[in-house]
């Protein structure tokens, strides 16, 4: 009887621990912005079915190289994704070996887009072996040439490739500020020489409505949008004529969203709107507000003595 009682107690405790752990795991999973990417290779997407899933964004292929190679499903995928309420980005596949040819591809990509609005960046998919054949400086020049044309057209440029290629074949001192989409099929976000904005974490994902001709699709996590923001401290006391930086933490970890700071009383405390650097001007109180690009906000109470 004592042995049975002990076993029953052990089972109960295990069940309690499992119940306690599950909500934490669910919260962690929910904190990530989930998405996927498709092309005509995925066949016809059932966007109504996709709309019922837990994805938030999609990256759509416009085409490969130059005319007339347009993705046969791009127009239908764009309309379907918008109707499904998803945020939409796009990507164009690089098929060139010179910066001059990359400009032509960017111009063709813009022709395909035909002024359509994008919520997410427009990526240059650089993964074909020939793109890397002439070395790091040339690959960097190719990426930069495409991105400059895309930026001039009013879109947010992005560079896509595998994590290893992104580390080995791109000079990030020349590409500083461009968004990055990394393909890495590991258990954790890849560590690159530049921040990762989108992580393609599997090429064999399961998503109802998108698992069509191929039977699977690429799945991604986005770090472009903050799901939460908070100051490291809820309140702060400063002395007049001193400075400090108001540190903030964004979720999910590694988030690359933008932040903007604002002071409620500039006569007491001023704040640099992008860096969060505070300067105490006079005795009194002020509230510093931080706002992310995704619309999340937090407040910091500052007292100057």
C-alpha cells in the first residue's frame, strides 16, 4: 500500500509540473511573429485555410532574374494574402554575377510589383552558386546595387541567403543598415556578423493551406516587430546637468524593431528620440515614453533633484 501511495504521489506531482510548464511554453511560442514564404513551386495556396492558422506574415516570390521570368502565382498570392489579413513582403531571386546586371533585376522586380504596397521588406534572394563565384567583394556589390534601386523606389530592401553564405560572402561594413533574412535549419536563431531580421527555420514546415504541390513549405520567424517593450527600470532619479541612457528591452529576444523616445517635459528632461539618451535640465518630474515601430509602448518616470 505504501509503495502504491508513493507511485500515485509521484504521478500527481509529474502532472502538476507538466501543467505548470505548458503555459510558459505556450507564451514563449506566442511571443514570436510567425510567417512563411511561397512561390509557384507551392502550387495554388488556399488562403482561406491559411487565414485560420497562426501565421502573421508571408514573403512572396516575384520572379527570378530578368524578364520574362515572373512567378506565375505572384499576383494571385498577393491578392490572396492581403484578403487573408496577412502582412506581405516579397523576394526576387538573383541570377547574375555583376552589379550592373543586379540593377536590371531590381528594375524588373519593380515592374512585377507595379506599385503594390508591401508591409514587410523586399528581399534579394542570393543563393545560386554563380552569385558567389567572383568573391566576397563582388557578391557584396551585387547585393548593394539591387538594394539601392529598391530603396530609391520607396521599399525596404533586404538580403536573403543561407547563414553560412551571409557570414562568408558579404561585407557588412558595406551593407550596414540593410535588413537580413537568414536561412538556417537549426534549433536556435543563427549568429551572424549582422542582426537577423527574419529567420527561415525550416524548409519542410507544416501549414494548412500552403502544403500543396510540395507537401510542405518554408516557415519563418520575424524579429522586425516587437511583441513587447519595457524599460529596464520603471522609475529613475537623476541629478541636474547629468546624463544617462534609458535602456529598453524588446520581445522577442533579438528583436530588430525601431524605437522612438519622447519626453513629457523637455524643460526637466530631454531625450534623444532614437538613442534614449536622457539629459537632466532642471528640478522636477517628467515621463519618458518609448514606442516601437509595431506600436507597443512603455513609460519611465524620471525625477530630477
